[in-house]
C-alpha cells in the first residue's frame, strides 16, 4: 500500500482504540458520558497529537518534543476533562500507554508498516515466514 495512506490509517486506528479506552474506563459511572464528548476528546488528543508529531518529525524538531507533547496531552487532558476518579486515572493511563505499542505491533506484524513507532523493532509475519 502507498505510504500516503498509512498516516490516515494510523490516525483512524488510534482514534478507534482511544475512544474504546475512554468508553471502557468511564463505563462504571452513574451516567454515561456522551459519545460526542469522547469522540471530541479523541479529535484533540489523537488527531491533533498525531498531526503535531508528524509536523515535528517532518520539520526536524527533536524527538523529545514531538513525542512528549502529544504524550502529555494524552495523559492529562482526558482525566482532567472527564474529572476521572482515583480509580479511573490509573486504569486510563495504563491502557493509553499500552495502546500505542499495541497498534504498532499489529501494523508492523500483519502489514509490515513500521513507521508508527519506528524505534520499536517488530518483524512482520512475512519476514518471519520468509
């Protein structure tokens, strides 16, 4: 598949995973969080964060800026915006930290796309069979 389609595909997959994480973490509340709030937060955190990181990478910013800023946004915005409880915050942070390597692992292993987290070497299924 062409390289130009990878970035939007990564965004869509990450957006779905992020929304699922938020929905899962907030599921025990007395009132269900409106889906529009979850999806809106995903637009800021995932789409905004990934575009920021891509711009930073393409323009030569230091990696610690274009990885750290979206990571901090991911860690702090949802707990503050949704006023997460002391029980919800650790669950959210753990799942959000596990989600990026999981997305990278799946894309790298099944499709051979290694540009989501290029510093984590994951051989593709085709390389292993190969």
